[in-house]
C-alpha cells in the first residue's frame, strides 16, 4: 500500500485548491445537479437582464436579428409577439417556399422515394432544414420543429430511415409541430421511419420486439419514472404487433412504404396496460388505445411540459411553471399553442437564467445575425458536423441533448465557425461585410457598435465589445480585421448564451 | 531533501549501484524521439505509479452472452435457436473458442486471444448494475455517475477520481479527454477535462497570420467569465498547443500493432499516441455505439459481429502497441449499461436485459481468466425470470482499479454510499520494477537510486515502486527486498 502513503502526503494540495475555490467543492460534486445547475446556469457576470422583447426574440427564434426585434416591437407586448408567431400560417414565407421548390424529394410520396439514392434525400432534407432555420419568417414554428425532432428522434443514417425520415419530417413533425400532442404522437406511431427505427415494423405476435414499446413510454410520453413496469413494456409491445410498413414490392404502388396494419401477425389476446384492460380481439385498436392511455396520462402532461419549459425557459424551470403548463395540457387535450401561451404568460428575463446555445443554434444564430448569404450548405454541414450537431444524426432515440454540461466543453468548433465564416472558408456561404456595415462609421468603435446592434440588439457584454473593438485598432480598421472581429463576436462568450 | 535527515543516503546509493552493476555489467539504454513526436521531448520514463485509465463504453447494451459465451449452458442454446454461438467442439465454423472450459469467445472476439493468453485481459461476467432499470439512458447514467438509482448525483466517477487524486503530472494542462462532441457523464466534474472528437483536428481556423491575435482576444474575453465556460475555453486554448506537438497521422505503433480502420481503431490509436507522448493525460473515455440489437443481431455475420470485430481488433492492436517492450501503465475497461434478454425475440434480435460481461485489459490486471460468480441460466436463476442476474457490482471492478491502479484511496468519494468488494482484478506491483517491464534489472537501477530517501524521510514523488515495504520511505530495507527480486 506504499502508493497511498505517498499520496496521502499530497492530498493537502486538493484541500488548498478547495479553499481558494479553484475547484468545485467536493460537496457540489457529490450533491450534484441542483448545486451545479445553479452555478452553471449563471452567465457569471452581472450583465443586466435584456428588455423583455429582446428576451422574447431570443426565446422564440433561432437567433436574434434586428428585423425580429422590429417585428416584436411592432406587435406590442411579449404576448402579442407570441401570438404573431403562433399564427404562423399567416406569416408570409413565400420567398423561402419558392426556394425550397428546388428540392423535389421534400414533396415526394414514400413510393416515389424508393428508387432515389438516400444520400440525395438526406442532402436535400438537411439543406432545406438549415435554410428554414436561418431564413424562415416562421421562427417559432421552426423552433418547435427542432424541439419535436429531438423528442421523436430518428437517426437519419439508420436503415430505411435514410429514405423515410424526410416523410416523417414533413408528415409528422412539421404537420403537427403546433397542433396537439396526441395528434403528433399518433402520427409518429404511424410513421414508417419510426416503425423501422425502433423495430416495430418487424414486431410480431408470440415474440414481440420491445424496442418501440419501451421508448414510446420512456421517451415519447410517460418518461422513465412515469409509472410503467417491464410487464407494461411487454404488454404494449404486444398491442403494437402488426403495426408495420407496406414492403417496397407491394402490388398497390402508392401504398409502398406507407403505414400498414397487418392483422395476421397481431397478438389478439387480452392485455393489461398501466392497469387498463385491453380486451382480446381488438386488432389495430389495441395500439390506438395505448396511444390514448399514454396521451391522457398525467405523467405525460408533466413530462412534455417540463421538457418544453426546459427548452424555452431555463435548464431548471420552476415547478410552478411546469405545473401550469401541464394543467393547460390536461385542460386542452395537449394543445401545443395553448401550452406555449401558458409558458410565456409572465416572461421575466430578470429571473430567468440564460441558456447555452447548442451548436446548431449557435451556427444558425450567427448566420442570421451576420445576414449570411447561403448558396449551398456544403460548408455549413461540415461546420455543423465538426461542432457535433448536424441535423437528424443523433444515434440513440433520446435526441440531441439540451444541457449545458453536454455542450460546454467543445468550444473550439464555435470559434472556428466564426473564423471560417468570416475568412470565406465555409463553402457555399458568405457574408457581405460592406452590406453588414452599411452606413456605419469606419472606426473600430463604429464597427463594434454595429456588431452589438446586429447580433445582440445592443445587449453585448461591454467587456466583450471593448475587446472586439480593440482587436480592430488602430483606426481606420482594415476590412480583414473587421471581418475577423465579426467572427470573434460569434465566438465570444456572450454570444454562446440566449 | 534535507541532508540532515538523509543520513546514509550516499551509502545506500553507492551500495545499490554496486549491487546492480555487479549482476549485469551495466548498459546504457538509449532513447530517441520518434518522428511522429517531433516537437516535445520524448518521455524516457515510460512508467509512473499510476495507470492511465481508458474507459470504453459500449452504448446501447452490448450482448454479454455473445461477447463471452456460456457454452456449457443448455438454457443458452434453448433460448437462442438462431443467435447462440455454437460450443467449441461444434463442427460449425462459427463455434466459440474455449477460454476456461465454461466460457468462450465468439469468432469476432478472437483477436483478443493473445491478450487473454498473456494474462492481460480479464473477462468479468454476470456483472453490471444492481439497479433494475432497462432504460439505456438511466442505466448509462447510473453507471457513469457510479451510483445506480441516484437522481441527484451529476458528476461522473472518473471525474471525481480526477478531482480527488493529484495529477500524475503536476504541470499537466489536460488531464482527461472524452472522445466525442459531448463530454461523457463519467468524466463530468473532472478538472482539465475536455471532449475532443478528433485529436488530430484541434486547431484554430482562419488566417494563420492572425491566430495569435485572435487567440489573445478570445482569451481575454473568456478570462472574465465563470466556470464551466471559463475552464472549457482556457483548457481548450492550452490544448490546441499541446495536441499540436503530436503528429497523430504519422504515429508509428509499436509491437507490430496494426489498428483496424473504423472509429474504435482510430480512437485507440490516437489514445496510444497521446499516452506515449506523456503529456499528463490520465483518463480517456471512448464511446462505441450501435449495440442495441433488437433486430437481426448478427452475432457471427452482421451488426454485432462487425461491432465486435472493430472492438476486439482495436483492443488487440492497442494491447500489442502499449504492452510490448517495457509496456505502459494503462488499464482499459470496456463496459455497457446492461446485457440483453436471454431469449431472443421474433426478429433474430434480443431485447433489453440485465447482467452483462465486462472487459478489463492491462499489464497489471490479473487476467487470462473469466471472473464470475455465475448464477446460471435456468428459469429460476434468471433476473425477473428473463435475464442474466448481476452477481458482481460493476463498481467492485472499477473501485479496485481506482485504488490499486489509479492510486486513489478516496473510494467513498468516487463511489458514494458503496463499499466495494475487491475481487482480485489487479496484480500487485513488483517492488523495484521501476520501468514497469515486469522484472527488476539494471534498467531499473537509476530510478531506484533516485528514490533513496533514507529511513526517516518520505520518498520523493513517483517512488512507490521502490518502496518495497510500503513504509513511505525508500531505505536499506527496500533496497534489500528489491535486490532479492533482481532478475536481470
């Protein structure tokens, strides 16, 4: 045991570090999430809270722009601005829609996709997704699409999902992103991509495959401690036997790769799910009953509400807010718009800690703030992959994480994105610095002011802003320095939060 | 060292030098920096008191009944008509390779036979978390935080180990790496710890002419924020320079090792280069995903066979690379959140189970055997009537490694509310084997000599191997014991 005697003499080092606060205290490390959550949710500086409309723009969009702030101000109150975005079909998005016409697989039926190369389908969907995130005027809708894409995660690199995720994106996620949760859940349960991804497509009576049944309860509805047992998993799996997909050689061409209920392989015995009797001989109704039971379960209301609050409010939302949103879920049959109305009923930026942008959010916000011109997303996809969040590529069914601890470590790709974008190294995407600085005094301070206005709505932390300004000195700043300063601003600490 | 306290040091040194020289005649060992490591001084001392920990997580619940086949169990064959690996005496070409009369490797794991036969690879079976969860995400979290069932603990066991152990290299700028884009939960809380997806691609983009100025600007801005962003940013800046000293692409493995193409081989090859560069990194976490084989499991051809081929090939190369010659102080564990159901499902796959197999690899691991308290596979022996039981808590294995190989006694901090049972996972260190090559010879002389402290004074750092009687000093008694072990 000689090692330990020697090391015992050195342990004083750690205690010293503890004392000066160089390490999280041992207590914080052991007693974990709540303590660290409090620490980590802080930006660490006493920056004043943003005005409520700036905060709303940050919460409801994929990144601040002056144009969005003007919309919010024109709308009036925070609630008025929310209503503007909830009525998303009334927002003119025709410019983007027109552009998306050049991605034909977005509009195809499953049978039409069969002969198309999956790489092409994935490429079109990924490019369309990035363009929508950056350019769509229906920003809250796109935020909800991202939210549900994570919630009902399907890895686009997995088997037949390579062809069929694009159908799921259009007919499940986008079709119901601001609809009701039960409608969304049902669409997902019938989605060929989901049926393949979680193996229900091959689940048959006698020896069912439990994969979908488990994740349906754990990840889509009740949550892991939502009150189901292993026996419930088995029973739900039995209920969904026969929920499958028409094969690619089915005689009726238009049915190929669409949802199929195959009664021949369905387990028609009686089941008990979460205490509910499901009588024998129910056929497809077994699965529909399960979806109904799950959608109406209080654990689902609580879980979905908590996840929404964590996404839109803070990492550690107040339980009272979660309860309010859950009550709305229950009262309205899971109306997503109503839940958002409850969530944003009393926005108070002073009491809500900022959230750390995920890599996708950071990149998209940078593109929006700098008014980047995207011809193709080739280079952007490389950047997103390097940062760890290219759309639809999270392997396990729980979706890309939305936690500070997951993403805070890998900061280099964020710096590199800003640097590459402004050094013309992101293939297919460029920033017109002259347009960005139109009418701005050609001084370091003038450029820094414009960066603050365009990216932060005037809320850039002063220390960051001063340092960015100094980077461009002496006056007049060179074009190269101005470009790099904008890149540095995208990589600056203040811009990582929203 | 205070000369007053070191009475007799000169004598000890002279005595030991003479004794070493008398036996071997003396020879100088030459070291030179390999070409792949051009910009740092190559570490001449391969060996420290503590192992570098490489922690591989097989995400998705790897099927332990395929990784390590219980071929004497008739229940195994009855429950898995198309998934079972045939016993070693089968005429089927895909039969298992016998390890110990009870367990065997499937064909896709046989690349690990040399490591097993060298006594460096320990298989642990019916191992895992006692928690009954069959949720991937809960079970992974429970294992990585090191406290099954906890809803409050956030930091990882490896992170807490790093916090509670002084750095191997006091000047280390980076102590741990999680290979990937998001930091593994096992490493959460660790000081000087970063997620890095590719060690070879870690530099600042943009105009090379302004890198220094931009780094300075970023440094100034991030200097003002609080952790964890502060630590991440500053550690990142230090790491850029650090990793730039290693030419990972042209790294030449030792021992004739050939790393397979694919992510596991690449990750382990990078890890080997990193460890040999001796920059002070003492923990590496590697994820291997794709083990959730509900459908067409493919234990001999297909999904799981491919995964096992990548894993075993990567580990075999790592073993050859790291443990040839003097060898390195490294321990590797490979674990998964739970095993899979004994009975296959209707899709030639298997659903979520419970007990599992675990791999431990190292030159101070008591390997070459399967460590288990086998519970059996008969219906009444199964967990909830479905799955292999857990009879060895995974923390028993990890805690023994933490204490014996990572030199951290603070097990109650690393694994709270748990009293581990040590199960003979690790081997004792041979006193005097300063360079970790498995014997005591002239090559160890200088290092023993440098450790001499006399009978009262504690020995200097990194001298535990010279402290044969474990009394904190290195004195004549230790020299005598080491001398007795001298093998040339």
